[in-house]
């Protein structure tokens, strides 16, 4: 059994990715702060306050937005970026001989 602990940035990135993935599963309707907090306490053991601070930080950074009903969504810029990353991932997995045959 390994006793290595991931550094703070690696763990933070994993939490960020997980939270954004969770919010993305609720598109196009969105999800509430309470749902996000409940998920993050189950998945990562985070306090509600910590998750609320993360959500606010990600909203200020332009990764997520809140609608008029208090539900959180991925921003269109983030959605576009994730789609592009998925295309690049798919291209890397596709054999080079098939890349031009789309």
C-alpha cells in the first residue's frame, strides 16, 4: 500500500474536475448549490462551507454561472472547451490512418 499523498494542486484539480462533471450531468436544467454541496460531501468529504467557497470561486472565474432560479450551469465557454478537449482526446485514440476519413 502506497503512503503517498497527492499534492494540494493535484487534489484541487481532481475536485474541480469532479464538481464540473457533476454540474454538467444536470445540463440543461442546472442544479442547486445544496445538491452540489451534498455531492461533494459524499464524494470528497468537503464541508458545505468549503464547497460554497469553491462554487463562488468558479463562478467568478467564469467556469459556472447561476440562473435566475438559483441553479448552476456550466458556462458556454467551458462547454465549448470541454467539447474541444473531447475531440482532441478522440483524435489521439484514433489510429493515424483513420483520422482523415471522417
